[in-house]
């Protein structure tokens, strides 16, 4: 049985450049740790040479221990409590930037898909579009100026 789109959680794994390695869409009731465990399993299966991961402080022992069983050194990046407001944290900005790129696609602003597989496919399509624009140097959508 598929869950309504409002009851879903989207989770991604990227490489150091911010390119998509794994996508998991699951029930919102699943914890961040369990969703990320599914993500890292998928990423390791497709990209077996992964050996390092950086995660935020929300990912505790369960994720770090699971990553170690896969041969991945998961480093928890802690925020500096002495610095107020925004500041860049080691490697955490990479995933945030990728999420920003993906959110440029209106279809991903909300999860309109009926199936979780369709939702994952839309994320992959958005990333393909982003990479294609990078490769071709296109900076504006092609439909502009065509009317």
C-alpha cells in the first residue's frame, strides 16, 4: 500500500561534488537514521568504493555503526556552539546545495507523485536536468524568448 504524498520523507546521498548517488523516498514515520541507513545501503550497493561519509549531529551511533559494517567511515560533523547564526560546516553544505538545486524544479516543491518510485524518479530527472545544464552551459530554460 502506498502512502499519501504528505506522509513521505525524501533522503539523498551525494558525492563530494554534490552529484546524486542514492535517493530513498519512504514513510515520514521512519526515523532519519533508518532512512539514511536505507540510503547508504543503496549508495554502497551501486558505488562499492565509497569509504567516507559526513553526516550532521542528528545521525547518532546506529547510523555510524551500520556504516562501519559496510566499510564506510561516517564522521559526524558537529556545529560550533560558540558561533551564532549561519556558518559553513565541513562538507555538510554539499548536500544542502544539491537539495537547493533540486528544489529549483517546481515538481519537487511538493511530492505530487502517487508511488514512491515515481517520486524517486522525479528526483533523478531533476538531477539529470541540472547536470545537463552544467555540461551544455545553458543558464536559462530553452522556452524563454520562443513566443
